[in-house]
């Protein structure tokens, strides 16, 4: 069964971002990706009339999230003390959810 980015995944990413230096590219990338995935996506989803259009919004949101997480995963491998495995878990979850939405 596929899963989306869970609250636990989101919390883990926020906790990890809080350990990075303020203003760093890595921290900005994580937090901007998470912020985008909430308010603007919800507004766009609500504006759609059909379930097919709503699924398209979800698919684009997941693709955007996946792209951000790929960057974060690469940076986590280069950051001492970062939990790259947690980021990989989130990446796999989003990838799986992308497949489910496209059906």
C-alpha cells in the first residue's frame, strides 16, 4: 500500500532542517518545499471541479515535493550528522504516492 508524506516524515524533515545553519541553502530548500506543499496546493485543489482535475493537482504537487526531496537527499549525504536515511524514506513515500495518483 502506498503512502504519502506523513506527518511524521514532515516532522522529521522540519527537525532536521532546524539543525542546519539558518539561511543555508539546504534549510531553505527543505522549508520552502514543505511550505509550498500546504497552502497553495490546497487552494488550487479546491478550485477544481472534477476528481480528475484534482488528481492532476495532486500529481503536480507530489512531483514538486519529489524534486525538493531529491535535492535534500543529495545534500543530506554531504552533511555530517544528517539523517540521510530519513530523507530517503520520505522520498520513497512520495514516489509511491505519485504512482498511486497517476492510476
